């Protein structure tokens, strides 16, 4: 019985989060990415650079200077794109909402 109650409470929390301005802004930012081919290309570049670095690290190989520079360049280009800048800001704001929710849950559990 308690599992169902916890699940229902979690669904209520998810629905409350969906009603926040931060959630709406995040969804809108993701929708704008789909309409911006330049932003999509920059996201692809960043993902490829990240994958290359992660693959090297998972194999115990330190990332090369060229790979690090490539990743930094991809990030710099992304930050110059207004669509991506808005996405990053929306992600940060939504992350704060999630952090606050987790903080409250933790405080209630352990106080």
C-alpha cells in the first residue's frame, strides 16, 4: 500500500514541477533548438567532442591536448549561439528547481 502512496506523491510532485515557469522555459528552449540548424550542428559537435574524451578516459588514456582544445572550442562556439545560450540558461534554472525539490525531500527524510 505504501509503495502506491509514494508513487502517487511522486507523480503529484512531477505534475507540480511541470507547472513551473522553469519547466516551460526548458521545453520552449528545446523546441527552439529543433528549429535552429546551426544550434543543432553545435550540439552535435559538443557531443562528439565529449564522447571522444569520455571514450579515452574509460580506456585509461589521458585526453590529448588537441581533444581538450577541440572540446573547449565547441563549448565556446555553443555559448556564442543565442539559441543554445537560452537553452543553457533554462537548464540551469530548471536544475535549481530540481535541486530545491531534492533538498526539501532530503530535509524531510533526515530531520
